[in-house]
C-alpha cells in the first residue's frame, strides 16, 4: 500500500498575491485559516488576478502575529502592514467569476497603497463571517462554503505530478506556479486524480473536481514575466474536454490542525 505524506502547506491570504509556506495550519469551515480571506477588486468590485495583471506576482505577503505584511519583491515602495483587528470599512459588492457576495473595504489608505503598487485602482476587501459564499452545488456535497478562492476551499497536488511535468520541460518550474494548499510525497504521478475521499490527520477531504489550469501557471512568481510554459507542455498530456488539468479541488468535513509530516490516508478511490 502506498504511503502518502503531507510535505507542504500553503496559504494565499490575499487572492492572487504571493503565497506563504506553513509548518501547520488550522482547517476551518471556509478552508485554511487566513487563506484568501482578502482580495483586490477594481472600481466595479470585480476581482483582480495575475491572469490579467501579472505584476500582482511581485507583491508578497507575510503572516505576522497581529496582521499581514505586504512588500514589493523589487522593493519599489515601503512595505504595508494590514492589521487583523482593523475596523471594517465600507460595504462592497464583489464578483468572483459567477459569484457575487458582500465584502468590506479594509481601509481607504490601504487601497491607495495597492493602487500605487499595481499602477491601477485596486481596493483591498475582506470577507466578513456573515458572508456565505457557496461552493458550486454541482460539485458540493453538503452546501460547503468557500472564501475568495476561485471555487473550492482546497487544492492538492502530488510532488510526483510536478516531477513528471518537470521531466518534460527544458526549464523546471516550482510548485508555486500552481498555488496548491497541500503538497504530498509518495505514489505515482497524478495519484490525486484517483482519490475520492481521504484524511489528513483527523480531517476528512473529498475530491470535488480536477483543477483546470490557466495562464497564471505561466507567470514566474519572482519576476512577473509570462512565457508559454508549463501550460504548453501540460496541454500535450493533461487535456480533458479542452481544459488542462493539474491537481484536485477539495471540500472537507471537520475542523482542526494539520501539519507537515501528517499521513494522507486514502479511504476510497474513484
């Protein structure tokens, strides 16, 4: 029987900005604690993404005890501190793909910082506890809710899946191109495609659907420069229904703490 071990945990506090590697994380109803609870939106409330604005890759987030620190990787402006306990600002109706929900502006001064950093209007909003954004009912199992993530609370990718891709590339790419929450070692490439339910520690996860990949995977997260790879190569062997698949979107049952080194126990395969 294959042994699968959790090797990395990532959160992305502000949607589409740099991620944070953790030793352990708290699984909550909407996903990992502090994962995509903040988001940048335009003047109409539409979410901003590296898909259209590759310069967002140059903004890195750090987790601190009292809040988030955001800095520019090329040090083009002073770092920004975003306290967790700031008073909620104005209510904003925001749109993520086909979903519309209520968020709150964090602070107008913080909006000015992001607007300057990105060279376009960029309002930082936070998802209040009162907002209940539902997972797509087609793939939900128990009316699960999600943060500002694209559609699901979690994404898992096997290290062997990336290793196989990199064996086909002239220049290997790091895992940060794919923005997973969980990375595991062990098994065959794309073993995660075959899972239906599994546990990490005491928490049960269920595969919702494969993750369709976009041009974000082609952006170097250190430079913001976009190329054709790895999407071009992935398309040669991972295309299903005209979409390029890499990784599995997940929903879950239960809350608690998981940490690197935990075993992934597969309960049921597809």
